[in-house]
């Protein structure tokens, strides 16, 4: 079975068809995906700005990261589940989309940046700047999936 055949199988499932052809499923999932991105990305943004000394200066960044951890992962779960269901509704479109491929690559780079950042606090400012740049690119490429 090729990857394309697998994508065709997914697109033929009743869940994929219901999301894609239902009047409300796709827009509701899209709204939840945006909420998840805002939720997760907002927590990351607040932490990055704190590291850069721009926001929430009255608390150490480590304290903010500790307080935001549960909320951040809840937003990540909403983003991941809703995004996965959106992908499930149109895997062939996503497979052909350059924007989708770049978005996934940026998401992986964000994860790697986060792992490196946790291990080496000496490069925290650089990691925060890189995180902000990657998030900007992730949001732009996400919006481009329908077009490119």
C-alpha cells in the first residue's frame, strides 16, 4: 500500500466524509484549531517575551513556565486533536500542499527548539527569538494551506 493509497482510504472513511461535507463540522473544528493555536501559542508567547525581558517582568521566566505548563499542554492537545481531524478530512489536499509541509516542518523545529531551550538556559534569549520567528512562520503557512 502506497502512502497515496492510504490517504485515499482515509478520505473515503465516514469520519473524513462527514467532516468534509458536513455543514458545521469543518468550521467548528477550524475554530477549535484556532483557539488551540491561540491558547498554546499565547502561553509560548508570554514565556518568550518574559525571557526577552519584554513582558511580565515582575516574575522570573522559570516561574511563568511552571505556571503555564498545564495550560500550555491543554492548548497543545486542543490544537493537535482539532488539527488532526482537519487533516483527516483532507489528507490528499494536505499531502499536495507546500504550505502544509512547511507548517509541519516548522512545528518540528519548534519542538526541537523547546527541547534545546530546556537543556541550555545560556541560550534562552536566542531560543525565545527563534521561537517567536518560528511561530510567525507557522501561523502564516497554516493560513496558506488552502491556497498553496
